[in-house]
């Protein structure tokens, strides 16, 4: 069976760069054969699909075993001039990419795509049952919730280990191998041997990795919605600072809601100040915590309310409609519609599978835990950075604590003094609740000559809100490598409530 690594799902040292584990003869690299895709284009332009065979194991030069990458491209809308390829990564890890590029090509405009086969279950039903049997509990849901989650993740790891007994696939999922896959694609494209890459969210981690490993081959690298790479690699597969801006984002959205008024934000009809509105929403979460309500097949409880609030600040494109449903939560009306809205939002986000998520980030993680005490500092850090959302999310520090596999090639830094062929361009939103602006600035410090641009907006990565300023900065960089001035701040085109 042809396998394909988690190429577009992986979202990193000094000038003492990593080098290929063996030298390729680029003159004999087979080209990518492009053809029609087996699905229809969802955007206005054409798309093509192709495949490329690469080594399954970059650490073993004697092995002839291959892995087939599945690729997709959306040709640039040019005026006849020759253009070079930009490779995209949409984050995750484990997010489906083929159809993501298909639907987002008009906005992102060449990408690549699919995955190495890895699963902990035979089917989706088994996966859903296991997720219910071994849940990730909010730290504040009851006294021993974190300890229970730690044990649940150990059990889930055991299930996954048993399911993959005898398989070598989990060892080939690491980010370093995917960075090498990217360079294999660059070689096969037969252009100039240089990488042009745009990584969103977890894709920024992949971008930082490949730039650190092959700095002299970087033509243009854009890191957007930036993950703090040292945290990711050395703190159980998570960025413990990811919630630094979450509370500020929530409170600023409430302020904008009050300023916009009831005609544009339904929640503004409930309270007249942002502080009072925050108290009302937290009170609603507490109310449903004490007295959960079944709305059809969905139970509305404190966890659902807080998850809905967090999803909205992460993906605020539908914030005005979300305000109507959240207002109904407060008043206890139309709860079946509220539940349907929450389920749709959750379903839209859950592209890809959780097995991929675990396989990639846990394989990359350098530490392993001997006991619950090993992960406590990271959980406490996340709760310190966000009093509103930290308790609901901090339990994720347990996910990789007991993972049985390590990627065959681990790359963890150092992240300093990296001089790329062309300086890196980074972007961070002021109110990004999961990849804060501080991470973009921290990672910018690792790459000599790079610039971090602040988009003074909401949501996860710059595509959450359109900004002509951001697009102009991006276009200038792609065109000729021009970087903006240090301290550049771009405003979104429109306010959240309009």
C-alpha cells in the first residue's frame, strides 16, 4: 500500500545547520507528474494532483523503501509571467489538506498534501468510544480531574500501542522527516532548488524547522500564527504559552460588542459594560455546570459553554451570529439551535483525526513523564496565563506524557542565530488566543534579520481577518523579499461587528 507522510499537516539551530543524511543526485530526481484530481475544484481556478516517491526512512541510506507523497497544486493567477511554487501547510497537526487547499486556494494562493497511514483504531466508531472512555477532563471540573486525565492518556497510549504492535509507521511521523520531504518536493519541482513556504499555526513549526535545518536553501519563508518551537519540542508537545492572549482576546471582543450595540451584537442587549457581560457569561457557564440541560442529543453544560466561547474567539468570522446563540444560552431559549450551532462549529474544526495529532506531536516530543508530578508545572503554567480558559485546556499536557514512540529523527534546536538565505517574515495577531503575538516575536529573535508583523486583529493567524496592509506586506515579500520596518502594525479592513 502506498503511504504518504503527514506532509501538509505538520505545522525549527544555529548556523551549525542540519544537513541531509545522505546526498541526493538532483539530476536523477524523478519529476512530479501532475494530472486531474478525483474531486471537483471548489474554487474559481483549476487544481491538479500528483504524487512523488521519497524515502520512508531518511536515517537509513541503505533502505530502498519508499513512501508516496500525495500533492495538490493550484496554479497562480498570473498574466503569463513565470512563477515559482509556494508550499503551504495548514496546521494541525493531522488536519486534512487536499480539500483544504481546494477550498482555500483563492485566499492562500501551490500547496501540497496528504498523510502517512497511522491510526490507533480500526474505525471512527472505535475512536469515538475510546474518546468517551478516556476523556480529557477540565482541570477544574473536580478535585482529581488532572490525575484522572493523566491515567486516561496512559490507557489511551496503551490502546494505541497494542493496535500498532509490529508496525514501524509511528517512528516515521516526525517533523524533521517532513522538513526533508519538503526539500524533496523542492528538488522534484525542478525550479531553482530553493524553498518558498507559508506555514499557518502548526505549519509555522514546520516552517521554522525546515528553515533551521536548511537555512541556505530558504528563498522565502512566512510563519503565520506562530508556535513557540522550544516549548513545543521540550514541553510535552505543547506550547505552554499558547494562552497568553486568550483572556485579552475574550475581553476585547466583549468590549467591541458593547461598543457596536445590540443592533450588531445581540449580547450588548444583556449588559451595558464589558465587565458585566463577562460576569454574565461566566455565570451562565456556572449555571449549566450545576444544572446541565439536554438539548436533543447534546448536553449543554459548563464545558460546552466555555468551549463555545473559546471557539468563537479563535475563529471569529461568524462572531455576530455566535453572539445570538450565546445570548440564547444566557436566556435559556432556543437551546436546540444553540446545540446544533456548537456541534457544527466543532465538526468544522475537527478535520483530520486525533490519531494523527497524537502520532505527530507526541513523536516529536523530547521529554517523557515518569509520573503526574512531571507534567504539573506545565499545567500550572497554562492556568497562570489564562484564568478564563487555562483550567479547561491545561489537561492537554498529559497527552504525550507516556507516548511509546519517538520519531527516528528529532530536531529540537537550538533556536538562535539562524541565518537563512533570505530573512524570515513572521505574522501574529494581537488577539490570537492560541498562538500569541509574543511567540511570533520570540521566534523572530531566533532568525537573523527576520521581522515580526503585528496584525491588530482577532482570531487564529492572519487569515482570520482580511487586512489590505497585511496582504501588501506579504505580496512585497513574495515578489522580491522586501521586509517591512520593525514594529509594523497592520489593521484589519473591517471591525468584528459591522
